[in-house]
């Protein structure tokens, strides 16, 4: 890689960094209230009965789905062993069928 190209890229990156992050322009956010003043001036507004009922319903559904997911994700039962003397066939339907082996 050309050293002049890499030097110019490095200078360009530094210039953009300065533009983005090192700008000392103060940002006016306006007057601020203290937390205590905000608490005093904000009235308490409890949730309505409808909103409470909806939240309880949704919460109950979520809990039931969680329980269902946990119950069905437990250890699986082992697959049954094939009957002795019977070898399953991988033939398509309608063929001769499974092969029976005498032991």
C-alpha cells in the first residue's frame, strides 16, 4: 500500500474525528428542574381498572406459556426398541413390505 495514501487516510480520519467528537460547541438544554421539584409538581395518576385487568390477563398468559414450555421441554422418553426378528424396511409404500428374519 502506498505510504502517502495511508498517511492521507489517517489525516482524513483524524479530521473527521475532530469534527464529530472534539467540537466544543455548548448545547443549550434550557432550564432544568430538580428531581424534588419534579416530584412535587407531578400528580399521581393510578392505572384504570381496565388497564390493570389487561396487564393481569397478559401476565397470566405469559406465565402459562412459560410453564407449558418448561413442561414440554423436559427429558424425552426413549424410543421403543423394534420387535425381535423384525427389520424395518426403507422401501416406498406399495412395495413388497418389511422383511421378516427368522432367528
